[in-house]
C-alpha cells in the first residue's frame, strides 16, 4: 500500500535539506520551491518516515505495511499542522488574492508555452469559489493532461500555485 499526503485541494523546510525533500531523476529539472511541503517532508522524516515531494504537488512515501497506516496517518496529521499544510484551507482574503495573482501568472506562463489553460475568472469569482468544485486552477486542462514525463519541465517553469503554496504567512 502506498500512502500519499496531499494538500487540501487534492493536489504541505525546516530541518530537512532541499535535496532530501525531493526525489527526481537525474534529468529532471529543479522542483519549484515549496516551504510548506519541505517542512512537511522534514517533519515526516523526523518522525521516521521515508517521504519526498512528488511532481504532482504531493508528498509520497515508500510502500508500508497496511498495519502501519494508523501510525502514518497520525504522523501526517501532526506534521500537516506543524508545517502549515493544514492552513492552506483557511486562508485570509489577502492570501487568496495572492494565490489568484499566481494562478493568473501561471495561466500566462502555460499559454506562452502553448499549453491549454482555461481563461482565469475575475478575482471576485475566484474568491467566491475558493475550495469549491468550481475553484479555478490554471493547470487545467492542459498541464494535468500532459504525459507524466513532460510534466516536470513545465511545472518547473510554471509552478502550480496550489502545489507550492508560496504565499505570505505560509512561507
């Protein structure tokens, strides 16, 4: 069984070094900075779990026995609170506006690379639909539909804001 810890969007450093926080192939580009995710990885590593960031915006760990699932969950919940990952669901309007501006920037980046990205809504619509099924993600539909092997290069150039959480108060 492989356990994944994903941010509240579905898509969380401290004592760990950046190299320990991510695993990528030797040809992969540098993963975008994410202090929240790096803190989550460092905390889980300190708790004894072998985890790393992945290119889909989450944290993943080595396969573990099913009977350790409760221990993983407890560590993951504790670390999500300590790292700031849990705070991503309770942002202020100013933080949501910052995230919206990053989505607009990602939209431009993706379309400049020829990747399909839905037109951003107004800022007010973004705020009104935050954490709903209608929440806007610039990465949809193009980036998420690319073959996995092509995604790292695009993600490195156009980091999805909800995968890196580089906004005030979470850094």
